[in-house]
């Protein structure tokens, strides 16, 4: 009887788990961690108590703040709410939750609070986009990051640059300060980023890389966006 019980326990331990709930057409979409400061309002929205856009984007030590919308490796397209800056929601396209039909994001995709870059300055009128390289960060987390460069992009012919940053603590990239240093110490990372951003919308997605610029150029873009936001609020 004891042998049968042990066998039964062994079988139970290796039994196939129940399938995770499918949300928005994605299996395991409910497994992505969210920041401790955020609460789940519904399957499409998380909400906190702090106005994310009211936070200063600049830290005294030269690092900046980034609000993580899409953790590394995931493909659901979430973003900060324009109507409620305390919320992050799953973006809709054609009345359906938007999903990137490609490999998961190669870094944590997010936005820099307190910024606004209009099209005439190379933006899209929204807070600056930033790709934070490193391990997955919970959705809605506000992290300190270091700008290391910018990828110059065209989206259907319009400028849509992407700032590139790294986590400043507890990451293999924490000591990286430039794209050149990234290429020297972690060969292939910037090529992966360029390939991904150029192709994630598909073969006719309209994304075109114009190459990278270093951290000083990224900082200029950031300063323009901070000044624009402060002038309009």
C-alpha cells in the first residue's frame, strides 16, 4: 500500500497542469507580474495611486525614470493611459487587445514620465518610448535606468526614434554606459534590438532603421521632450 501511495504521489507530481486561462488570445497572459504599487482593475487595466506623468523624469545622479509597460519577453501591447495617468492598459486595435505577432520584446518597453515629443522633433506626441535592456521587470514598475543611446527609426516614413537604456542595478548591463561599450562587452545585443525593431510589425510593417546614435544624442532628445512637456503643462 505504501508503494502504491508513493507511486500515486509521483504521478500526481508530474501530472499535466490545467491550461492557463487565455486572455486576449494569449495563453499565460495572466502570469505576467505587475508592480506592487499597482492593482488589477480588470483583465485590460492596472491602476495605482500615483500620477505617473507627474513624476520627475530626471534623477540627481544622471539616471532617469522609466515606467515599464511591456516586460521583456512578452508580446501584449500595454501602455500608459492618456486619460488616467495612474493607469496602464492593454491597447486595443480593431476592438481587440493588441498583440505583437513576433518574438517577445527583447527588452522592457516603457515610457519616460514628464516627457512629450511632437512629430516635428522626431516623436509621436506621446511620452518618450524607451527600451530598457535587461531581465523582465513587472508591468507598471517605475525603475531607474541609464540612457546609452537611441535607435533612429522611420515608421511609415515618419520619425519614431527609440531610446535605449539599461537597468542601473542587479543586471548584467548595470555598468554599461554607451552602445560602444555594450557592443564590446555583450556582442550581438544591439544587432538583436535593431533586427527586432525593424521587423516586429511584419515584412510590410513600414519600420526602417536609420542606425544608432550614442548617449549624448539620446540625452538631447530627452531634454527636448522634458522641455516640451513642461511648456505645455
